[in-house]
């Protein structure tokens, strides 16, 4: 059962453009993480959001946790080729179990 | 400090064989989770161990098993390998349960079953 749906599944944009990736669920999570994964490597943690409505910024990346803690978004400003990768959201339930989203594959063209 | 270490990085096995993968968590982390990643299914949760006990289990057949040692290192075993078991197997370590627990992943073991 896939609890987290990400959209879009694939995204190809030009360098300098802005983009938003969405992570949606009908379940409530105690926290939500965003990861970036490059081919042949494990996912690397970008951010953790815990409080409903929370917004965190990491340089050009802005993460938001929905008020009801069921959804999240990742916004990238002025995308760079180094942002290319697979972006994964993961919701944590109260039992320390993580449910991963379907993933968004981002390609930033120089 | 050292990150999560998985060995081996790459493995080729024949159908019907069994395989054991190893994961050394970040020092001090007591929870280790295992995931299977395939292009079609994404990241699927296998199981989670905490203090040598399996605490959570995903929807995988009994051919997939694991264990955790007193030093928190974990192994995952797959018996009677099938072609469909070809995947990137990832382990993640974290301190403990609780809101905001952060999971850190290893580089994974790429298993190919031929």
C-alpha cells in the first residue's frame, strides 16, 4: 500500500527556473522527511518537519508541512544542475516506521 | 563520525541461492531499518530492528529475514533467491522512535539475481 503520493513523477526544467514538488497522503504523520537520492547511492536526508504548518528553508529549498500533517511540499528557487536527482518524501508514523513516497525525478538542464 | 556502512556494495547471485547483507549503523543509533528499492515499486519497507528485536515488519515473504546484534549491527538474509529480488537494498539507522526521528541511509547493496 502506497501511503504517500508524489507529484509530478518526472520533471525536466531549465537552469534558473523554479519548481514545486508535492507529497500527499490521507494519513497523518508524526513527522515528514525529504531526501534526495542520486543514482547508485542511498537517499540523503535534506530536512525533517514535525509541526503542522511548519516551513523550513535550506538555501534555495523551501519545505512546508501541511497544517493537518498529511501533506508537504518542496519548492526550489532558481534550480541548478546540481539539484538533479530523485526527491523522496517519507512520513514517519508513531512506531518509527517510515513510508516513502513514489518519488519525483528532477532533471535540471544547463 | 562515520555514516551508515553497508557491505557488500554489489552482489551477483543465482536463482535459488541465499544471500546475507550487512549494515553497520551510525555509532549510538539503535534502530536499523531495511528497504528494498526497485524502479517499479520504489522504496518498500522490509523490517526494523531495535535493541536486537524486530519491532516492525513490512509485507514481504518469509524468505526475507533479518537480525540485529548487541552492537546494533544488522544483517538481512534472503533465501531461495528469485529474479524479482534483484534490487538496491538500503538500510537506515536512527536513534530511536519519536516525532522527528531522522533516518540516515547507507549507500546500499545492489543485488542482481541471474
